[in-house]
């Protein structure tokens, strides 16, 4: 029995026939066999841009575009006549061809992410505090989930293109209206409200709220003798009401999460999500409907005043993403097979190297849609050749993000 009841956690919007036809025309247009390689490169570029401004060249540099697919096309191609007379024809093949490729790591900065652990349980503990964790692929399979939604990007695709910036302004104006505050200044990226609150749209489509001035009501005397948790409670009692009209949780659950840097406080996160017992519902709520108050904790000692938090309100609270399509859930075996001998840090990828697999979503509006992404945790066979280990049996695990979508999602701008 298939279990896709997690969709009840979403207020999905039915597409009008006109809009659905336009979306399908975008998906299928100009899909010619002779342009196969060009379109794959373009698709890779769009989908890589979707993930935090990644560079197309990173994808092309490791080569092997022909080996990125699963089985070759079976000939059921869409043949385009003159654009004026174009017809939309769906591939009726049961075994749909897939575009499968690695999303390159973020270029520059902090280097490659990896985990140096003694056991899989230690790896799980390391992953607990990640802000945007996916759901374990095994859980989806155990619950009988056989497909996942693809969501429509609600704004003009691109990176701060003029049309998108105007749409961002509409979003923050609506947020200001719900907060009951007047806009006193606008710029290209956001607005400033009457009380010095700044609103702008982040590249994951969340609404970022920043506050310049520390509240006069909170003083050192207010915080005297209070623990960190008690101090955060004082600040939440002041700041949460400022954004309460932007949130519509029925049964909110609050989580407190910390990040450390070299064993010192770095940030504290007060998070709010809708309460649900189903792990699949929890995943979708965490991915799309989580509000966050982030406090800077650097150099904090007990009794110190904190800076006002940076507040992140999910786009979902203004309008849920529309579901464009459902695509089959891929297994680890499917993905490894479709990568066809792809080498990862010098070793050929095999199923036995994957110690954990998760599914998650990026919601960066550089592409037309938001498909599920697979994060594979790959154990390195000879870790001592890459890093100095603390002891002989230590594990070295690198995350690898993979996008696997049906070939109909080849897009040409």
C-alpha cells in the first residue's frame, strides 16, 4: 500500500489548465535529439544555479556528460516542428529516462565539508544540529512513499533580475501590511519600517527581518543571574510578538539549537515548526514551514546583553508552494547505476560506500521549479591517504548532493 499522505501537510494549490499548459510547454519545448548534449548542459546549469549560486563550470570540469544519464533514450523523443505549430507530446515509455548528476560543492571559502567520526552513531550525532536536514531515504521507503512533489518557483526565475526584485518587494510589502507597520523607505532589496525594522527576501525565499536597536526594556539588571536559556526567553518574549501576525501555526513546536565554533558559543537558534507526529510530515514542515530567531553568541558570557535576533519567516506562511508534478522516488541503487562509474574523491562510487542517504529541497529561485535533491554520505575507502586520522579505524565521510530528475525537465531558457 502506497503512503503519500504527507501531502496533507501542504495546502497545495490546483493549477489552472492554462497555467499547467504553460508550465508543460516550458518543460517540453525544443526537446530535439540533435540538441541532446546542449540541453543537458543547460539543464545542469539551471539546476546547479538552483543550489546556492553554484557555478556551471564546476559541473563541466569533471567531464563525462555522456555518462551522467541512466539508460539511453529509447527513441520516444518529442519532435518539434515550426514553433508556431508546436504540439506537446508526452513520452509514454514506462521506464522514464533520468538526468542524474552531482551538484558541485560550494566554490571557495571554507573548503570541502566532511565528517571524521568513529562510528555511524557519532555521524548521526554530528548531523543532529544541521539547520536543514533532509529525511532519511530509508524512512520514505519504509512508509511506502513512492513519489515526491516538484514545486513551482513562485517568482520569476533568475538571480535578482528586475522582475524578481519587483516580486520580492510585493512579498515584503505584504509582510509589512500583516505586521501593521508603515513602510518609510524602500531600496532594491527590501523595505524599512517605521520602527527601524528591515525586511528583505533571502535567496531561499524566506523573509529576513533585522532590527537595529536593542530594546530599552531589556537591561543588564533584567538579565542578572539568568542562564543562557532564561536570557533567550526574555528576548523571545519581546521579539516574538513583533512578528506573530506573520505566523499561523496551529500547534507550534519550539526547538532551541546551538552552533559552536572551536568549542565557543557562535549562534543560538530558536525555531518554530508545526507540531506533527508523522516523520514525513515533520520533514516537509521543517523544510518549508520553519520560522527561526538567530542570536549572535560570540563572546557571550552569562548576564551579557544580546544583539537583536535575525528573524527568518518562511515564504510558506504567506503562500504555500504550488505542486507542479510528482516524480518517482529514486533508490540508492538507481542513483549509483545512473552515475555510471562516477569517481568521488578518487574512488568509484558503489552502493556499499553509502552509509546514509537523505532527501531534501533547495528553494533558491534561480530555476523554474524545486525538485527533491539526494544527499549521499560517502565513506572513503582509504581515509589515511587524505587526512591524518586520530586512530586507525576512524571513518572519513563526505556528503555528495545529487539531483535525479526525469529527462522531461530539460529546460532551455
